[in-house]
C-alpha cells in the first residue's frame, strides 16, 4: 500500500511537472509574439513617418532648384529663338535701359526747391542787389537756377531783355532735359521690329522645310513657327518695358518744365519790384 501511494505520488509529481513545463512552453511563444508586436508597431510608425520627411525633402529641393530651372529654361528659349535676332533684340533693351537710367538720374538731380531759391534771391536783392542774387544762383544746382542766373545777368539791359533771356534760356534747358529721348524712342521702335523680322524669317524657314519634305507636317512647321513666336515675344516685352520708362521720364520733364515756367514768372515779379524800389 505504501509502495502504491509512493508510486502514485511520483507519477503525480511527474505529471504536474510536465504540465508546468508545457504551460511555460505555451506561454513563451505568447510573450515572444507580444514582444514582436510592439516593435512591429514602432517600426510601422517609423515607416509611416519616414515618407513624410521624404516628401518634404523633394519640395525643398524643388524650391531650391527653381531659379536654376528658370535660368535654364530662359537660356533654352533664347537659343531656340535664334541667337542672332534674340541677341540683337536684347541689345535694344540694354542700351535703352542705360539711357533711361541716365535720364532718370539727371532729372532727379535737376530738381530744385524753387520756393527756397526765390526766398534767397529776394533776400539777396534786398541786401546786396543783383550781384548777391547772381551769387545765390551760381551756388545752386539745377536748370531753374541757371535760367535765373542768365536772366539776372541781363538786368542792366532792361526788364524786357531779362524776360526774353529767361524765355530763351528756358528753351535751352528744355532741350537738355529731353536729351537722348529720341534714342530711347528709337529702341522702343526697333525692338518689336526685330521681333517681327525674326517672325518672317522663321516662317520662311518653315515653308522651306515643307518644300524640301514635300508634305505639310506639324513637326516640320513647328520649328519655324516657334522661332517666329519667341523673337516676337522678346521684342514686344522689351518695347513695353522701355515704353514704361519713357513715359516716366516724360512725366519728370513735364514737372520740371512747369516748375521752371512758374518760378520764372515769380522771378520777373521780384526783378520788377527791385527796379521800382531802386528808382524810389
């Protein structure tokens, strides 16, 4: 009986041990699956985040490559339009802009505070006479001061002579203000003309190719038409740009001319008052 109980106890212990081992073996894969699932989730998150970074990088590269791509495109179109006509048309822009900038700088420096100048001349006439007024005009920059100087220098010849001198020298100063405007107008006219000339030559080339091939094909005609359109486009753009500068320069000249005319009348009034005061 004791042997039987001992045998049953041993069998129970062996059975329980095997069950425990089997339970541990069954639990181990479950733990491994849990461990594998967690990194899998993290990896998925990383994989999901990575494309977002890769999507941003090409956008930044595209923005950085934008100016370079534009430069290459303009260079390609310039060559396709025909280097000869495109370069000649572009020279019109270069020379025209150079003259426009020169005129704008000259006209900007020609502006004078006429109110202050007239006040200084009036004070000089009261204190030192014509010589003091001439000194004020000599030390002032601009066409208005030059007109005043020429008029006051003829004071001894009479008021009528002063008036005629102011009027005549005003025309001289107007010619100086309008200097080189004819050249700017020439470039405004030449630029689209060169573009249209390139258009005609491009169409002639297209018809020559059609004649050589003996068939009307879009591929054959496209090259000549493309040259025609590119040269015309550049010529029109240059003409528009130069025309804007030209009109701005004309507005500056008109303002200066009005200022010269108005201030000349005020100067004659001062001279008449000075002459009357001197007679008294």
